[in-house]
C-alpha cells in the first residue's frame, strides 16, 4: 500500500476568471516642429486664431503710410513693382516676419527690368520683390558672415551676391531677434508652438468626439463566467459599429444584455475643463503675436478695461515698432544704391487709431505759451 503524502494541499474549487482591464501609461507629449514651413501649415493654414492674429498685424502695419523726401525712394514706396501693389508687398513682408521670423526683399535696377529711362543717372533701386523665406539659403564666408544668398527656383538655384566694390547686397534681410541663431530670425509663432499644438489637438479631439456620437470612449465589460463566445463577440462588435458609431447615431440608447456593463475609459469635456483649456491656448497664441486677446473676442482676458485701450496698446506696442523697424532697415539699405542718405519714416499722424493721442499733443502744444511756433512744430514732428 502506497503511503499518502502528508503535506498534499487540499484541492480548491476553481473560480470564474475576473474580467481585467489593463491601462497603459501616458506617453510623452509630441510637439510640432518650429520651422517656418511647419508653423505656416499648422498655424496660418489650420488655426483660426493664428490666422486672424497674423492678418491683423500685417494689414495694420501695411496701412501705416511711409514718407520720405527722396524722390526715387518715394516712387519706389508708392509703386514697388511695375505690376504690383504696395499694400500687397508690405503685407507679405509683415506676414513672413510673424510666421518665420524672416522677410526678404530683392532690389532690382532698370537694366534687370529691361527698361530704359527713369532716374537721370540710372542709379538706385527701381523695383522691390518679396522672396519666400523657405527658398532662401545663406552662403557664408570663412568668418561666418553672409556673403551671398542662394534662391531656390523652379530650375535650380540663383545666387545673389554682394557688389564687389561697395559691398551692397541686392537682398534686404529683415529678421527678428534670435538668441540661438546669428543668421536667421525667430518666429513669434514658434514661441507659442505648444499652445498652437494644444489648440489644434483640442479641435481634433472635439471633432472625433462629435463623430463618435459626442460620447467619450469606454469599454463593454463582460461579467459572465469565462470568455464571451466568439460568435457573440463578433455580433456585438458589428452591432456597435453599425448602430452606435458616427454622428448619425448620436443619442441612440445602448441596450446591454448578457452580463455586459459599460465602463467609461476617458474624461468628459466637463471633467477636462475643455473650453477653458482652448481659451488659454488661444490667449497664448494671440499674445505671442502681439495681439490683445480682447481684440480677437477670446473670453477671459481682463487686461484692458475696454476695447479702446486694447486697440491703442496693439498699435503702440506691436504695430508701430514693427513699422519703424522696417522703415529704418529700408532707409539704411537704400543709401548705397541712391548715393545719398535716404530717410524713410512712418507717418503716424495719418494713423486713425492714434488720433486721440495726436489731438491731446496738439492741445498741450497750443496751450504752451512759452514756446515759439517753430519749437511747437519741432515738438509735433513737423518740418520748419
């Protein structure tokens, strides 16, 4: 007779397997690229807030009149191209500065245009053309200075070099300060890249939620013994896809039977504070581009007490510095081809948004009895 093993464990009754749901950890956030092409695609072309903010800056800056006492420069500003409009050229320059941090203008003389006549001595720049920043490639010397620009065209590249005698470049490069690159500027929209991604991703999530009957995702947990039979599983899957998915089936009640239980696996829009997150991202995009959020109709911004103050801050803190930067760069660039100092300035007296400040200045000058007429005109920025 075989001995019985004294330490044998008693047999236990087998129990049904408990349904298990495994949740994976949240992966790292994926942010978009900060180059000009990506910012233009994700911002200007696909984001309403960025598009409107860039348009507001470009159109407002292009509306500021530029004046100069130099006849050749005045003709160039009034008609920069034989078949172009000055406002369109300026809007392109200011838009590229906001989207890429860089703007390029090429100065062309009469010989290149195939024309005769014009200025008495033939000197100067007679046409301006905007070059796409994505098509520009700097060519540097051994010291790291840009000596030429390679322009990508349909059939290869065209190299634009400096004049060998004067060192003047036919390409005017406007850029915004970039602490990590001495050659190319930093795009304002690049600083708001995370807010831009958040705003776009929230729009994608909202669209997917609407397409899914405006209900957050979840799981059907089978509470029966063992696993659901394969034929029932396929039938349930087909029924969910055909009858409960899509916007056309929104609001259709879900009938659960056979031990099924619905378990939500994502947060609802209210739990995510969805609208406030979108508004916060929109405010960051607008502020990076220098536009007060109040002017874009974004709720929750109480920085300014009224719309008038916000509009005045927009012109004083964003538009005028940008226009003055462009006017100063254009003046210094045209000195060499015209052979004399060219001063181009922004005529802020003709800006309607600043009329209140101008009226207040004239009122103070009128009451200044201790100043002469010439002194008052000089203080007002007028010619003697």
